[in-house]
DNA sequence: GCAAAAGTGTTGAGAATACACCCATGC
DNA sequence: GCATGGGTGTATTCTCAACACTTTTGC
C-alpha cells in the first residue's frame, strides 16, 4: 500500500475486504546482544511509536491473518506466533476516532471511514530471529526501530498495555514451554541461551544449574563443535533437539527455573 | 427479549446497538456433588446444545459486556470471569450464515441481518457456585442444563472446541493461581476442595499431601469448627485466606500439585 | 460392635540450590 | 603472563511422593 490511490481506497472501502471493529496487534520479540527487543513503528504525523498491526480479511482464518501480517511486515514465515489477549476495555478501545484527527495526521481529507469506528485489538506475540527481519513500512508509518523491552517509550493508543501483557504472558509461558527456537540461531552457546532466559525472566539464573536443567529436560544437546570468539576460550555450541522441543511445546512442562 | 417485536428489532437493527462480527461465548463452570459441570443452553429449532453468549454494546467495555451477559443469564455478579481465547479459525467462524437456515430454525422470515455475517468468538470462562444460579432462557433458547464436563455432547457451532480450550486453560491455570473461591461455599471440608481439584485436573491427588500443600501455600486455613454429617466422624471446616488468595491470584504461583 | 468416612506422620528419592576454582585464548 | 570469558562437580537443603492405621459417629 504505497500509492495515494490505494490508501484512499483502503480508507474508504477497506471494510469490504476486511472485518471492521477488529484489529490484530503484534508484539514482535527479537533477541540481540543479550537484550530482548520489540519492533516498533513510528506513526506518520503522530510523532509517536506503536506496534505493527493489521486487519483480518473477510474470509481469512484469524491465525492466517496474523501470519500474513507478520510476513508482510518482517518477511518472516514459520515463526512462533501466538494470540495472548484481546483488548477491549481501555478508553482508547471504547471511543470512535474523529475524521478531523485523521486529516490532521495524514494531511488527507476523509469524511467517514470504517477506520474511525471502535476497534477491539487482538494481541499476538511473535518470537523471531532478529537478524533475519527486514522491515517494511507503509503509508501510515515512516520509521521502525527495535526497542529494548526495558526501555519502551510511551506508546500510541493502548499499546503499552499490550506490550506489558505480552511480556507477562511470555514470562509465564516459559515455565510451561521451551522458548528459544525462534529467538536464537540454529547453533548457539550456553551463554546465549542462558542470558536469553535471564532477560526474559528478568532475574539471575545460576548458569551451571541452568545447563543441567535444560539438558535434563532433553530439549537442548551439547555439540562437539566450538565457536571461535577471538581472544578467549572457545565455547561449545548447543542445539535444540527438535523432537523433544516440539513435544514439550505441545504437552507442556511443569517445572521451575 | 421475549416479544416477537423485540426479537425482530434485534435481528434487523441489533448492529446499531451491538458491535457486529464479534460475539462473547461463556463457558460457565459450576461444581456440584463432586462433579465439574458446564451450563449449556438448548437452541430452539436446532435440536442441539450450545454455550450461552451475547454481544458487546457499541460503547461498552468488553469485560463489562462479559459480566453483563453472565449476569443476565445466571443472575450472578462478582464472580471469577476471564477471557481465555479468541476463536476465528474454525470453518464455522469463517463463513456467513444463510437467511434460509435462520428462517428454518426459528420459523421467522428475515431477508438480511448482521447476525448472518462472519463472527469471531471471544471465549470467557466463569467459575460459579452452582447452587446460586438461576438460569434465564430467551427467544433463541428453550432449555438449559448442567452437563458434566466428562459427558459433554456434540455441541452446535465450534462450541466443543471452545469448551475444550476452556478446560485446558483452567487446568493450566490451577498451577499458577488458586481456584475454588467462587466454586465452593465459604466454609468447606478438606474433602470438598480435594475432590474439586481432582475433578478439575482429572487425576488423583493424595489427600494428605494435598492438604499440606494448600496450607503451606497459605491460601486456606483450617478452622476450629466441624460440620455434622450424619453417621460419621465430623470433618473440620476450612476457609480461604482471602488476602493470601488474592495475592496469589495477582502474583501467580509456581508449584505443582 | 460395625460400617463409613475422617484424621494423621514419616521416610526415601530426586530436584533445586549454592558455591569456587581451573582452563583456553590472544595479545 | 595476564586479562577475559568459558568450563566444570559436589555437598546440602528442600520438596515431592508414597504409604496404612487409628479415630469418630450413629445405628
């Protein structure tokens, strides 16, 4: 959606293609340099940041819409993607938006649009390999940036609430499901997965006990390879045991870290 | 909504009052006689059972809508009520409904209605005191019944999936949150809460270990009272420690049963 | 006294935690 | 040789799980 014509059509007639009153909002987590980050977009004209999102096509399964939106935005496919909450209570989710606001923001006159009506937001979160993402912006957004989860600014709409809920869900989920397959490269060092878990949980984990745990759960295995890392001892590489991992995803784990 | 006029108006003009494309579906759990039960309604004309549900008013917070619908249906207020999933993938959630079908079901001619459009379902589950519920039916339903969760029949729409997901969520949640405050009378015996947990989890729990656990978590306390139960030894009564309970609700627990 | 349900404690195994020193590498 | 990060094992504590007999009560 780049040309003015396309945008005009979307604003005026989008409800013929998309379900009105429902948006999908994606919290895309990436992990880089021992920091857990979230992809934010800068809204044109509003001078503020918000989550990427989109709408569900009239005859498209909801989860397919979530995948499509992620794909369009990041180029990624087949990543971990999961709904976690619906947002329909905050003041922003109650009121209609005004046409004047819209015109002011985008310098674009519109009398009426399905976009101004009340919209509930379905929150999805994704875990992606930071390095593989190539972000597309569109007419409504003109910049993107990865933000450390500890330094998220005040966001547009109710998106701070959405991010907080996503984080809380991720932290809870890590007790029941293995996490990391989509956040780490295929082969990784113990330190990398260790600080990933520390980062997500926001607390320190003894690395020796942590390694024992992961291996005893059977979801990672130590390889016979090492990675050269400059002036220091070369760390061993680890890899997820795909089968055990998938199994744990489905069955759920009960344990602590 | 009883008179034909009201129903007609709802079918034709309901979208002026309610958000289209979105319904709320409630899985109402009650506990009675050592069985976990779900409240189902019998759909008029369709000869099948389904979950109670409703729609969100245009300017009503979503969670308030969920409470209102529960209140209208059961007379209950201030119970545990929580969203757990949105359903938008099953074949039933993809297609529009046909006016002919509607007419056949309700013996009622309608050309077109917002009710025929594709509708996503927001699943809520409630935990209620079985004995306090007094069920209201409406134009679309003509009977109600509590069904044992182990004996749920084939339901209308995608409601079997909704029920299964609600159960799975409840079972997962019981590892992180205390449950029972809304399902049991104020004072209860150890046996009662014990079989509640056994029922929800669908497995046996050693009653001695179970009691130790609950007390050590600090969410119930043993009272100095007993209940007379006929020809047998009188059991002690227990009570939830409201503060610790609320705390555990908010903070989450990590432990096993 | 007997049938039915309630009450109660201990032990062993396994898991979680805490903790510190040596190794490899490049400069 | 030294600075930096990586690697490894053991002892202690705690939690979980398993298990059976005695007490109360009304008839």
